C-alpha cells in the first residue's frame, strides 16, 4: 500500500507541468522563463505531454503491479536525463533549481519504492 501511494506521489509530480501543454505561458511560473516564440512553445508543450505520460504510467503502476518495472524505468530515465542536462548546463535560475530538486526527491521516492518491493 505504501509503495502504491509513493508511486502516486511521483505520478502527481510528473503531472504538474501538464498545464504547459495547453498554456505555454505557464513556463514563467514553473520554470522561470517566458516562451519567446512558437518553436519554444511547441517544444515546451511537447515536454509537458511527455512528463504527463510518465505520470500516467506511474499512476497505472500504482494499481497494476505488472506495469511497475516499465514505469520505474521510464521515470528513472526521465529524471536522470534531466538532472544530467541540468548538471552540464549553466546558469540556472531558482525555478530550474526547484525542478532539479523535485527530480532528486522523486528519485529518492522511487528508490524507496524499489526497496519496499524487493524486501
């Protein structure tokens, strides 16, 4: 039960940016930068959809254990890839640091899920 609740917590975190899919101007509040053209708006909307899909997959895995491995792999790849890009790119504003810290926290929660499932 705790494992499922933790998966739902990380799912909810991944669903936060979904608002950007419909309203790209929300990147100012979420990420700290405005959308300055249609190409960036499209890229950010696509990112929002992909993150929402990770969230949906984790939510499915909270109720359907056979999906757990796939969901954990996708979530892990999503979080680690962002953190790698974050670590190799400068400068960062406070909003992007918050995103990185949220991804670190999500990885810790996912590690707890794995620990709970393997004991």
